């Protein structure tokens, strides 16, 4: 049902009476790949056995075998002997970290233009981040002797925030600042 008209548009247009110009296993693989990408085939879910899917779709088992092999080859299926194939995503595109990843993945059908990988949209970190991490790493040993869970936030952070408010024209003391770990922590502090 979720595959819909997985055969090519020219075959679907006349009710499947005319032969499609592309092999059925490619069309089926593309249909399953789209189900994986849009979340209708969740990661880790087992796909039907080759025999069951072939019977349900009214195609040969060879078509389904070729489809599953192609999906496995491109990282969309993981198969262990004796168990059904489970849905996966291809490995992430590797990059060296000095620039944004190219974000290009190859398509399954040969000769097609590559598609843009939109699985993440993040810019590279600014150069100032390296210095900030160095300073943070040098300061962390003084906090390693505690559990790190100060109910109202650590004093140096509260003092820095108070200074910032004071510099902006709102005289503030560290005792007027609460630093929470999130909404639940803030709510708990209010209810106590």
C-alpha cells in the first residue's frame, strides 16, 4: 500500500499494460528507498521476506531479490543470514572537518544526476571555537572534584552573567541569577 504506483509513470498511465522502460527491480528499489527517506519505512524495521513481497506485488522473486541486493549495496538494507532484511541509512559522507561536507550522494540508477544530501544543515564552526575549547579544557579540572550539579548554577557563571547585565545598565548580583539545566529544573526550583 505504501509503495503506491512504484512502477514507472508510463506503465502506470495505461494500467500497467505497456512495458516500462526501466527494469522493475530499479523502480521497486527507488520506491522502497523513498519510503525509507520519508520515514514510512522506519529504521530498523524488518522488510517482508523476498517470497512474501514478490507474492504481494505480483512480481517474480528474482525482481525482489535484485531489489534487495541493490538496496543492500547502497546501504539501505542490512541482512543477516537466517533473518529478514532491516531498513538502514547509508553511512554518512566523510569529510575532513575543515570545510562543510559536499553533501552529495550518488543515486541508485546509473546515469542520473547526484542528489543533494539534506540530512543535516550545519555550518562549520568559526575559528574562535578552538580557543574557546582550549580555555574551557584548562578550566575544567577545578570542577572535576564535584558532581557538577549546582542547584542554582556555578558561582563563576552566575557572576559573569550578573556582570553582563550590570554592564548593560541593569545592576544585578550573582545571588539574583539562577542557571538551570532546562525547563524541568527551572520548574522544580520554582516549586520548592
